[in-house]
């Protein structure tokens, strides 16, 4: 059987390396110093310091206060804000919760004031009061109605009824009878045989005129007092 010539040396090296790990716990390694911790921007390249120019001009004065400037201190307040805030919190009234309403079984909450369910408009001072533009429009309508009625009265006064005198009534009655006689005379002058349309229409016209005149004569004879409107 073949046996390597390096066997003893390899065995010795393995045993030597195993002996270092035959301990309990972590290996004893040098702990780094806590002062050598990684700092911010420590690995960034640093620029060389800027050299101040001797002949550089002075910068103008800025309105922004410098870091070294301190504000002028005036009279300080001796009020103890901690105690006053604590006393105000203890003696103050508790904050009232805003009224809400729930519209679903899942518990969705909404403000009650903006929902339209609160009758806050009926509590206004001008609730139920007629607006100014409505009253103004009603007054204008009443004024226009009065002017219209006044105009109608004036027209009625101008066209007032007047009574006919006995002489006017008699002359009117004689004139109507005279007109009836003229129409009757024309009616008697008609031909016995009416065989054309114009003759028939003329006959109907004369008959209607005679009927209207007879009606007017009867009305005037029946009523002794007659009123007519002024034109």
C-alpha cells in the first residue's frame, strides 16, 4: 500500500491548528478602543484650509444679527407659567364633545351641525321676516294697481252716462221708423221670383235690417227713460 511521505507533517499541522479552537466561548481577540468610533464625514476628503487675503475688502454690514450678538434684555416677567397653566387646566370647564351622528352599522361618524339635521336656520333673528325686495315689489305692484284704477275712473268719468230728453227720444224714434219704412219699401220692390244668389242675399239683408229696426223701436217705445254713454 502507498503511503505519502508528507503524512506525518500534515498530521502534525492539523493537530497544531485544532489546538487553538479547543476553548469555550469566543476567541480572545483584542477589543477596539471606544474612542476610535466612526464619525460623520470622516471618510470624506478634506480640503486644505483657505488662506485669508490681507488686501481683501471688508464685507458690508449685514442686517442679520451675528451669532455673538445678544438681544437687549428688558424687564423679565416673574409669572410662573407652569403653575398658571396647571391652575387653568384644573379650574377650567371640560370641552364639550361635538355632536355627531352615525348612519351605518360599521360606525361611520359625521358632524351633526353640517348634516342639515339641526334646525339652526329657524333660530335666526330674521327667520320668517319678509325680505326687503319682496316688500318693495309688493308696494310697486300696489302703486301700479292704484294708478290703473285711477285711470279707469277718469275714463269712466269722461264716458259718463247721460239721459236723453223727450225731444231727442222722439226724434230718434221717428228716425228709426222712417228707416224702417225705407227698408220696407225696398223689400216690397223685390221681384216675386228670387232665382239667383245675389237676390237671395239681398232679401236676407233687408229682412235682418227690418228685424233690428223693429227691435230698436220696441225698446225705445217700451222705456221712456234712456241713458247713453258719452263718446
